[in-house]
C-alpha cells in the first residue's frame, strides 16, 4: 500500500477517518498537529498565540519533511496544503485524499474546538472565507476527493478503501477512452502506455491522467516535460495528448476519466471557457482565454497562466513604454501582463480593428502597424506567429531595432527566431519564447499539484 495522506479543512474528519484507515491497513497513524505538539511540548493554540502563525507554519513544514515515506496514514493540518514545500513532501509516492464537507457540517464539528481563530470573523464566515482562500490549494492536493458530510467516519473509510482499490473511473469510460486514443494519431509507445492505464482492470487504478487539449496537439512539448516532472516528484500521473477537432468532446472525455488537469492550446482557449464550471476571475475572465483546466471534486476550473509567462521575465521593466505586436489569444494575455506591470502599451496588428478591440478591452493604446518607428518603445513583444517554424520571416526589420530596445519574442520554435537573431546582432536585450513557456508551465504545475518547480528543472527537461 502507498502512504495515504489526508488533506482538508478542519472538521472534515481527517483524524477519525485516518485512525480507522490506519487500523484497517495495519499501519501507523500520524497526525501532523499532534506531532507538532509532541515535538514542541506546547499546544497549537499556545504556539499560535505566543509565536504567531508564521512560526507554526515553519514547525509544520519541518514535521512534514520528517514524515516516514511509507506504511502510514497521515492526517495533515488544514493549512498545510498552502505551502508548496509541504505539497512536494506530502505528494511523493503517496495517495492524497482530500476530505471535504459542507459549511454547516464543518461549523457543527469544530464549534467547540479550542483551536484559535485565523480571522476576526464569526465562525461560519471564517470557515467560508478560509475555504475560498484555500480552495485552489485543496484541489491541487487531491488525488481522490471524499465528501464526508452526512457520513460516519467508518462509512467514509469504507468508501475511501473502495476508491483506493478500484479507482473512480468506470470500465465503460475506460473503454470509450481507449477507442478515442486508438482512433487518433498517437505514436505506438504513447498508445501502449495509455492501454496499460486504461485496461480493464487497469495496471494501477489510481494513475490519474492529464494532457494537452488541442487541434493539432501532437507538436506539444507538454507530455515530455510533465511526465519527467511526475517521475522527479514521485507522482502517480501520466500526461498525454488529447487531440480532437471538438473541445466539448475532449472535456466530456476528461470528466468521465477523472482527468486531473488539461493544458489548453490552439484553437480552444476561448471556446473552453463555456465548457468549464468556473473561470478564474482574476485573470482568465479578464483576458478572455483559458489555457489550464483543473478538475477536482466534480468541478472543472479554468485558469490562464500565459499572462504570468509573459509577466515574470519582464518584472524589471515595470513602467516601460511597450509595443505589443499581434492581437490574438496570446497577445490578449500579454496585454494583461504588460498593463499589470504599469507599462504604457501600444498594440499594433495586421488587422487594425482587432488591435483597437484588444486595446479597448485591456486599457492600452492601438496604432497602425507602420507606426512602430515613431513610437520608439523600450520593449517590443512579438505575439504573432511570424518566425515560427517553418516560417522564417520577422515581424520587424533589422533597421527598426536599436541597442536600448528589449525584444521579447513569444514564438519558441525555433528557440532562436529570426527576430531574436537580428536583435542580438543589433545589441538589444533579448528574451526568448522559451522563458514564457517555462514560466507558464511552472504555474500550471502549481495549479495542478500545489508544487513549486524551479524554472531550472523545467529548462533541464526541455533541452
Ligand atoms: P492567434 O490567436 O492566431 O493570433 C495570431 C496573431 O498574429 C493575430 O493578431 C494575427 O493578426 C497575427 N498574425 C498572424 N499571421 C500574421 C502575419 N503573417 N503577419 C502579421 N500578423 C500576423 O495566435 P496566438 O494563440 O495568439 O499565438 C501567437 C503565437 O504565440 C504562436 O504562434 C506561438 O508561437 C506563440 N505562443 C507562445 C507560447 C509560449 O509559451 N512561448 C505559448 C502560446 C503561443 P490578425 O488579427 O490580422 O489575424
């Protein structure tokens, strides 16, 4: 048996259910809050009261890092999932079960708890606020999800054991999925791996799929990168290609297969928004595009990580004068990032109406394509496909470039595009599309698993 880790808010039943599961599997039960109290010789309310939450989280992180690697059922504190280091330690070679419960049930169960409040709000409001704040972290932590409202701990344990031994995907869903993948263009080794995962009975019922949803999708570097990361972090997941002209079909398949997450690419970033249950309000809704879908506890949530891929390499250029070339899907994410960095942005596009529309939507200016030389920006971002293999064109000519210009080409195939080559020759500062790819993939991995992968690790697997 793999180590079982229980995550979830207070009052979802982690301790009681954990004890029952441990007894049934004849392994030790460890509760991280109890371990903290044993190791410090103080109660958790005392640590919070005397040293504050930050100190508590440091102790918790050390306790989690020291947990045994196998033969145990582990119950974690409600806030442990927020820390990416905890998530890397808890997820390694483990099955993580997220326990959830409705608000009234949680309130009833914890009303008499001596634990200190985390906010100044009345209890039910505090629970709702904390659940909302940690929702994404809880979802990222889950290999399996179990709603404990209206169940006894022993019934919950029976259901969990059944899910661990048989998984949650029905034989008919596995059969349909196999037909989907066999009817596609997957190479033989990729198909063989899926045949093992989707067999009846499957090689391991808990191996959860992820993938890139696109049409076409087979050019994606996602499977190579993510599968290498799964091996590195000890995750029981497999990442594949979901290639089909209909995104609705891919979403339906993903739901029936209990897929953990999808990276969404051309041409589905807009259409997928109508097919998920929720769209992240902060960025995806404003950008008008979703490139990441996370499935957890029956809900599909759409996010956009492209904008962070553009933003992170440009942090030091905050407040600059920028020109954005293009007004398509990626340009929309780039405009959001540049405005977020308080830049003075002008959008130039082949079709001026689209530049005007993007500018109005994102708080930028727009202008005709041939006004680039008059603007003389500090930064130019290429969000058109010009220069993407096999195209060898550049959106700008060499004489339009100057040494104090920063050139960020979002095209990443080839790694050094004609525009980047010219910019280097002119002494410009250059940023390649690979940097965007790394940052957006890093963010995606965090949304999927709650783990913060160093950019250098991603770079290693891309090269
Ligand atoms: P898109 O929605 O199809 O938009 C393409 C944009 O480029 C449109 O504004 C289009 O102008 C313009 N364009 C197309 N062909 C052109 C040409 N021959 N001359 C001038 N402008 C042209 O595509 P997208 O999803 O935004 O992707 C754009 C590029 O971003 C991709 O090709 C890819 O290389 C890159 N990308 C990079 C990453 C990364 O991680 N680095 C991720 C995703 C995408 P019109 O409005 O006139 O059609």
